[in-house]
């Protein structure tokens, strides 16, 4: 029987009170129909987590692998076609989740990062909407892995969150419960909503989560169809804190009428008594796609999963790569508050097996305030062939409900770096752990700092990262990791100038605010996609048009503007081109290279100066060449949103950028029917 018929039949057997009790995260069972209770709240941002009550570790699954945080390198080079990579890596969370608890996951978080001080920036794939959207779609496909007739069954139901323009948590007295994000239609269309559209349309995600904040005075738990879940307990928030509705009943009813299907919290169950069938049909449909009403769970396709399905050789593959040359550096000092972030951090860095290690924290904790053992760290640096400083942030500095107020290293960390680098007998390597960017201009300008690595929050195997090198020497022995920065790293002056409450992605001359990352005129310390830890390469590019020029849709019956064509008036299925990129590794080691294709539109449209339109990551052997084909969909990739949020294709000369190379081509409009 088709799922929708089964859902309709089940809803007809439920009483009104039974339906209401099924609309919250801890859905009550219906014993008379043999329906067990179900907890919807489970998390898996970077590995299955027991933060939500729906996941229970024990038995065959005492724990789960913790992968790097979403912001950790190399999100910009995660291939949009990376079904195998994401599906393979994410097979672990899907398998573990089916063995540890519920079959839905309130992940991934797929907002982009709009500014450098966002406390939850560590949960995002970076500042670029395209990267965030393609990463989300790939993540979702890897988790859900549809199967069965018409791929209607799901291994796990994923959830993209938090819709939309949810960036501020707690900053200088403004909090997410009361914050009203003022966002233009233009910024919503070309920035904030881009990741969610890709997550839904390309990833086919099973649900979307709305959150606490308002956008232009309206709570975000509105305007979506399908299985929509509120953040826990955002429906209550928009009555109790935002006072959007006059009564609890009105708040619950408004949310359901607007498309909310599930309240991660108790609010709907307490206050609403109607308009629930549509919402319940969406949640029950997902549960049936997960096989929850198909009989004994152990007899279902994933009912017999065990450790062997997760701890497979493919999941434990480690490429050989030593951070430092063992022959050159016999004694290494490891310094910094994050050097002891885990009990195995020093050994995992690959030093203990090759060199004598001297460890001195320098700072006893990340805040690094007051009296600290800096002098002992300086002495260790003097006695060592090389010094590794592991500095940065932790959850005391940036987290949910804790946005940052500046971009500086906390407390006396900068002093520790400068003194240790000055005293070090050999090269000093600065390793930064953080979710968001930091202003380390002082280290970049210090000739004693040989290299700066950013590793994000690298997870349980953080001592063996594939880092993003953002500064200087690559001859120290680093592998060609190919990671690139997912965010722009601004100087402290940027954070001091732009308040987090300003949501504009474009410059505001009236207030003196520079633009957000996608349209910034502010000079960054390091740019989005920057890295120098890649193999020496030689790149050649060819453009290959697949179809004809932009034309007006003949159904409009009129000529279009010479400045820009509405996407809805263009023959989008005829507008495409290929960019062929040959990458040659001229180095003596195998390495990875991320090919990023940017586009700049003709001037005069208030479009982003330059935007990412395609990307792919290549693994190229030493002294060899590889080719990648990057496809461009003109309507999707080269359009922009005007002030009214309408997508248009600029007419005129466009410029493509790959590395230092530029290629130009023209788009023109033709008369209807020609």
C-alpha cells in the first residue's frame, strides 16, 4: 500500500488528543494501536551525539566517532559531487544512529557564516552560500541514502537548520529570543536562503528546522511546506519572549497554519486543539519512510547493524603524512593551552615517535588571564629544534548562546606566542584551534613564525589533521593537504566597526559599515579559500559552451531589458557551459588541489563583486596531470537577486576567475522567438 494511503488510514484511527500528543519531540505512544512513544530530538553535527534525548549509547554502540566540526578544513574543497566521500564518511553516523536510538537527526546546520564573531560559526561550513548549500545537500544524501521503490525509503531522516537569518545568539545584550533580524529581500534571496534551497531541492532533505529569531518582525517558523520542526522551544519563545501572538493558543495555531509540523518542545501539545491533521501527515510520512510501522525493528533492513558495519577498514584509512621532518627536528617543544586538549594530543601530532618532546602549556587554560607559566614555555623553546604553539579558542569563548565580541586571541595568548617565537632556537609553527576566524596579524608579521595552521575543532583524531596552512614556509615537511579557508579572516578593526545586529551583506555608507564577506570592500587579513599548503601546480583552462546565448522566453511576447534578464524569462535549459581545467602537480609529492571557479558580473547591478560558482577537489600524483570539468548553469550560477529579491541574469561581459587566471565571455538577450 502506498505510504500516503497508510498515513491517511492511521490518522483516521487516532483521536484528537492522540494526534496532539504526537506533535511534540517526545511523542507519546498509542498503546491501543501498538504505536510506541518516540523521541524526535537527536543530533549528529559531526558524529552522532547524545546531546538530544533520542540517542542512547550502550551495548554494541558505547559511543560514536567524532569527526571534525563543520567549519574545520577543508569545507570549501568538499566536492559537490562527493556522494561517495560524504556517503562513505557519513555512513558511520547513519549506522550508529540506527543502532543507538531514533532514526531522525536534527542535522546538518546549514546557515552560512555571515560574520567572524558568530558563536556558532563552528557549526557552519563557512561564509559562502554555495559551499554551505552543496555541503548540506551532500551531507543529507550521505545520511539519508534513499533506497527501495522510487527511492522512497530512508536510512535516516536528516534536518537542515536553522531557517533563516539565524546568526546572533547572545551579543552585547542582544539575544536570539528577542532579536528581530532586518534582512532585505535581496540578501535573503542571494545569500541567507541559498543553502536551504539547495538542501531541500538537491539534497531532498526530510525536514527543515526553523528557529528562535524573527525576520522583519515575523517568527521564522513560517512559510515552508513539508515536515517542518521548530527549534526547542522556539514556538513558546515567540509567545513568551517575542509577544508575537496574544495568547498561547494563537501562537500554536499560527505556527501550524504556517506549515509547522513538529514542535521540538511541549508548546503545541499544551495549547492547540485543531488544524493538526496536515502536520501529522507529514511527520507520519517520514516515520513510515523510515520503516517504523513495518513490524519488528530487528527484522528491518538496518535492524541487525553492529560494530563491524561502522569500524570497517575504509573508515579507519589514514594517509601517511608527517607534520614535521623527523630528520631535521630531533627535539620539539609543544606549547599552548590547546596542546593538552586531549590526553593523546601530543602523540597524535606525530612527534613522539620521531623526536624528544618538551611540553609546557604556557597558559593553563584558554582564557589565559593573570599569572601564567609563560617563562617555562620560553625556556622550552630555547632548548628545542622546533616549537609548535597550539593556541586559539574553546567553548568558553565561542558557543551556542556565546558570540564573540572581538577577533583577538584570549588573555595573554598573544604575549605567549610572541615571547616563545622570539626565544625559539628553530622554526615556530602556530597551530590555531577555533570555529571562527582570529586576528593573528602580529604572528603573520613575525619573521620567527615559520607557518600558521588553522585546524578548526578537528575532532577525536585532531592530532592527525589535514590542516589549512595560511602562512609562509611549506618546506618544514607538511603534506600537501589541499585545505582552504572557509571564511575570510578580517583584522580586529572589522569586528569593532560592524555590529552583529546589522544583517546587511552590502556596505552601508550612511553608517560607515563595510560589507559582509560576499560583497566586502574591507581589506581582509586572509581571504576566503586562501591556503598555501598545496602541491606546486600549473593550471590551464578552456571554456566549452554547450548551448546558445541567453534568450528571452518566447511566451512573454516582448523584448527584455538590455541590462538584465529575469531568470523566469530566460530559456534556462538552454543556458549552460563547461569549464575544463587541467591541473599539473609539478612537485615531488602527491597532493590535493581544490579548483575554485569564481565569476564577476558586469558592473552596475549591486551584485556581489565576485561569487563562487563551482568547485571540485583533485588528488594529483607528483609530476602528473589531472583534468576536471566544471559545469556552469547560467540561470542558477550567474544570476543575482535585485532589490526586490527577483533573480536576474546580467547582460554583458562576465569574468571567470580560477586562481590568478581570468577569462571573459559575454551574455546577450535575443528577441522572443528568434
